C-alpha cells in the first residue's frame, strides 16, 4: 500500500513515519510537507535513506503538487497530519490556520474524491470539543471550539465528514489528547519548559497552572492511527486518549524535579484569552478495537526530558532562530 502522509516532517507525523516503517516494511510512505517553521527534515534523518520513504516539499493547498506526486506514485490512502497547531499563534495570526487547516483539508478531500483513494484519515484534536468541567467528551458530542486553532480544526472535521456523507469518500477522523515525546517543536508546553530550564531560563505558566489536560505519548497515538487505518470504520470519529489527566503546574513540577530545579524557575503569567480549563475525552470506542496505551506517563516524561538533554543539536538551532518568540 502507498500512503500519502501530509505534514510528515512535523512532530506527530515524523514519529508516525518512523513507527509505521518499522512495523510495515512493505508499504511505501510519501511524505508531503511545506517545511514551515515546525516542519523539520532533521526529524527524519534516520529514515531518509529508506527505500520505502519518499519526501516531497509542497503545500496541501496546492492541487498541482498533489497531481505531480500522483504521476510518480499510485496513492491508496491519505493520512492528513498537516496543520497549524499552536493556539497562541492562532490568536495572533489566525489567517494561516484558516488557510492550512480548512482550505488545505478541502483540497486534499477533492483530490481523494477524484482519485478513488481507499482511506482518508484526518488527524484532529480533542480541542474541538472545548472545555468540560466534569466527565469526558464522546465522539457524538457537539463541537464547541474556543480558539481560532480549534475552530479551524472543527471546521475541517465537518468538511471531511460531509465528503463521506455526500460522496461516499472513506473518511475517518481521529481526535487525540495532548501529545508529548521526542522531536516536538519547542513552543509546546513540555519541550518549551525542558529546553528553557536546560538553558537556565524560567518557564512561563499561565494563571496559576490549574488548567487540566489529558496527556499521551506520541507513539501510543501512532499505534492508534495505524489501527484506525487498518480496522477503522468509514464515516466514524475515534477519540484517542490515555485517561491520564494532569494540571499544567503538575507537569511543571515534574520537569523541575527531573532537572534538579526549584520553583524559582517558574514565571507566572496572565492567562491567555479563551483558555479552556479542562480537556477530557472518552476513548472507549477505539479500545473496542483492542487498542490501549502502552507508555507509563512518568517514565515517558522522564525519557522525554532525557531525549532533550541529549539532543541539543536538534532543538538548539530551532530556539536560536525563534528566540524572540520564547
């Protein structure tokens, strides 16, 4: 099977490519990525010479790029990781989010419809549901996004589902909780805090750090996507979560402990606009397909801290280029 992976040079996409190649050596992976600030071919150095991996630079908004790839490879499935994802950036510059996340998804869906793609896996987020005080969101709950980022993802989800209902396109949507692990761009909470502390800087905590998120190791997310690709039902949404919920301040304190720092390294900041208090999803539907997370949170977080300590060659240049944004 030939699979077009969009956004494969990003954090989750690159981890998926590495994971999938190791477990499916006969399949071909075609990685289309525009290489914006969060797309990084250094994420994939270890597979760059794999004969089953092929890279194409370009935008999912550009139909001609997709047609060029089709001339070289028959495409059987699409997994759409490509997205603008950072909430803070979406508040300041929402236009890029609307373009990539909505128009880009629309362009991919049309390409898939016109070329009889067998499976279209659209990678979404639990943020489309909005905040929940108690309990957990199910796939049948209404979306209620709070930021331009989550609104653009909710929009793309609805467009994707419409292509299943209207055209019979074999669309499946996954909505995952907060990911962490190696190769995550150092603007997100865990890698930002680790790298700031390694540089002797303080870490910025919104409000009192009481906001709650559900956390999952990126490779557990990858295994769930592989399962949905092979066994998921068309037209369905699958929540992917670990059930592990942590306050932001709890995450902060664990990272401080792992790096031998104290609370003087914390800088409390005014809360950001529209900051959702708690995310939580019910993942029983995908667990019925015999999936469950394999990674212990504390061990995986410790391993993530260790990875960033040992790989400043990877994140150091990224933070230098974007120093004014951290």
